[in-house]
């Protein structure tokens, strides 16, 4: 039972920022987004990816590799439409 | 070495949304925030907290319990100043 909660949490943590990336690029309205928060989150995801690589944990590598792309696109939108 | 990367990632993942919560409440500008993304992230953090409780993992419980409060405040700001 616990393992399924963990899997769902892991997958949801990867896809949950897709609507934010979509909103930022489609509306070009990023004034309410905190650049510092998104840069810190980008660093967080990068560190989790590094940790996954160091301990060769594929679920961590896959989840954080995907999240990295999404968060990068949010940061890019914030920098472009500030 | 890996363990420190994991600890830093875990702590950063908790504090990184503080600037977003601060920005949302102080500027009252939440139009660029995706409600769906933040609700999904709230669900993610809640599931990680539940997972931590199920497997009695204190670092997970502490990190996600703290994150839950911060993300709840971002969602509350979004609902109040939409």
C-alpha cells in the first residue's frame, strides 16, 4: 500500500508543474511568479537528479530529469516575459 | 557524499517555495500562478507526507509537513487574490 502512495506522489510531483509551464508560455503573464523560488526549485530538482545518479536510483533519475525540463521552461518563460 | 546531496536537496525543496508565498501575499499579484499546478503540488506534498507517516520516515514527515504549510498559503493567496 505504502509503495503505491510513494509512486503516485513521485509521478504527480513530476507532472504537477506542466500546467504552470503551459500557463506561463500561453498567457505570457509571469509577473506573479517568484524568480527566486523557481531558481531554488530548479536547483532542488538538479540536486535530486545528481543524488539519483550518484546512488543509481532510476525512479529518482527519471522523475527529476523530467521535472528539470519542465522547471527550466518555467524559468525561461519568467526570464523572457518579465 | 551522496547523503549530503540528498539532505541539501530535501531541505531546499522545503524552503524554496517560501519566496513564492511571500511574493503572492505581499504583491497580491497571483494572476500568473496556475491554480491547477499548485493544487496538484499540494496533493503531491500531502501524498509524500502520508507516505512518510506510513513508513515512519521522519525526514520525509518533517520536510513535507513544512512544505504543506507553505504550499497551502500559496493556494490560499491564489484563491483570495485571483
